[in-house]
């Protein structure tokens, strides 16, 4: 099945920062997904977050399939510490969406955590018991 979304003209863009744990979870879940995109329903806001290799886009889940916001140009390599937030560019495709950004970021992280909890554990680990050489 092929799902497509429309991207209207860019209204504005701004540089923002995403907490490090949010960024790590986005990358982790995307790579575990092993597909070209990961769909993350944000039920509390009736939005859908879509993660791909280059960006995260958000569409209103109740409206037409039009991208409202995009987070792209993540710059994790600019940090000296993995706990430092990651800067990114937020692109607005609809006016009046700036005020939802703090809530969207928070609710998106909650939706990611829920998605992570629902994933089956990967297992595959093993424990190797080591003997001390002098204890034989």
C-alpha cells in the first residue's frame, strides 16, 4: 500500500532544539522498524507523526493528508555531550501552528514511549560465565 501526503508552500522556518532522549528514541525506533518510514499516532492530539531517514513530519489525523510541520536537518554531530539537546529546523506549512509545538513535542515523545513499550523484546543476548584461572 502506498500512502502519500501533500506538502504545501513553506510559511516559515525556525531553528529549535530537541531533548537528547527524544532524538535517541526517534532514531532507535526508526532503525528497529527496518522500513522506509515509521508511523506514530499521537492520539491525544489526533495527529500522525511520520519518521523517515531525513525528517519527521506531522499531519492532522482528522483532516486531509497535508503536512503541517516538518522537523529536519537534525545536527547531533554538533554536540560535545550525548545529553545535550539536538538542534533541528522546524518548517511550518500551515499558519497558526507555532503555539502547538511545545505540546506536540511532548505528546510525540509519549507516543514514541508507548510504541517502544509495545515492541517485542529483541532477546538474542547470552551470558557467558567466566572462571577465575586460580580457582580450578
